[in-house]
């Protein structure tokens, strides 16, 4: 059996602990990608209009659930 590229981990490991996010720019890029998926699919015309998105929170507006934006 080939060795795994990823270290053994548990469900409690966070993305940061696993070293999968390398810096702030990468995290911002991932968030923008996620926030823009509903727009790219044509479901909404703005990320903030997607009910299940945290985009509103990052724009300073109330979202579906409370999110503490990291930037």
C-alpha cells in the first residue's frame, strides 16, 4: 500500500493545524471563491443575496447565523 500524502489526522484537526492554508492571501482567495459560487451558477446576482453564505457577514451585514469575520 502506498504511503499517504497527508499525515494521520482526527476529525478535530482544523485546517490551520493541518497546514492546508498557507497565508492570509490564500484564505481570502478561498473565501471569495466560495462566496462567488452561487453567482457563477446563476442562482443569485450577488454573493450577499445567497441565504446560506457568510458574504453578508464579511460586508458588515447580518447573516443567517453569526460569523466572526477573520479579516
